[in-house]
C-alpha cells in the first residue's frame, strides 16, 4: 500500500509516494498539483492513498530549496535492491555533490560497469526518485547536458536545476575546465 502527496517547490508541485519502508516514487514538478497527483498515481501503478507528507520530510524539502541537501539525503528510500545494475546507478547519484556534474561513463563505472554508459542512461531515464536521486547531475563527457527524459522531464528543467545548484551553463553545455575520471568540473 502506498501513500502519496504533492509538495510545492520552487519549480512547481513534486509528487511523492511512500510506504512503510520509505519513499518509493517521486515525480518531477509541474505547476498543477492535480496533474502532479495524476502523474504520481500512474507512476506508482498501484493504489495510492492521499496523505500528508510527514513534517520532517516537508522540512527536508525546504532545507534542500535553501541549499542544504543533508536532510533530504537522509530520507528513507523504499524498494532499491542494491544488487542489480539500475539501483546501483541510482544510489551512486547520491555521491555527486550539489553544484557538480558527472558523465554517463563515470556513473556506469561507479555502478561497476565501466563500459555501460548507454545502459546507465537507460537506468537514469527509469529513475523512480528524481530530485531525491539527482539524475540531473549527469551530463555528456563533452559537457552537453544530454537528456532529461525520464517521466515528464525536460532538458529545460535540468538546466534550471543545475544553474540553481551553481553549475555554469552556456548554450546547453556545462562550462568546464577539465574532465578527469569522468568528472566534469564546472568553471564556477
């Protein structure tokens, strides 16, 4: 059984679904909370009961918007079996600091598959917890933003999130001074 809620953010209302283990699904923000709710219910593919986000979780989101990711990174997550490739990709996202980006090949290597950049991209598109698992921080090795499809994502939102985090972007490309071991270091 899943419980869900929408929560206002700087970019619109994000959808969050959880069970007794923790948060299992989020959907990217939209300006319309009803649309976000509909997207959340279709994303979960199970009955979702409307609930109220726990106060500590609401505060964690507010901290994130103020630039402090600590509380958000500590929220419990549900259903991430660490032995398979996709969850290893998703959990590796949590190691990328705010204001930094990494390449698809970096995240693939971090998950134990150095030649799996394309598979890493597919795993990122299936990320069940965007924003909590910051897939927007993965860009092409050239610095181009690459995709941000997932469910209802758009490259413009990826650029907004990265810019808000302090990554400098010009003409759809991260401004960087070097790429070392798959890490794209922004000039900022």
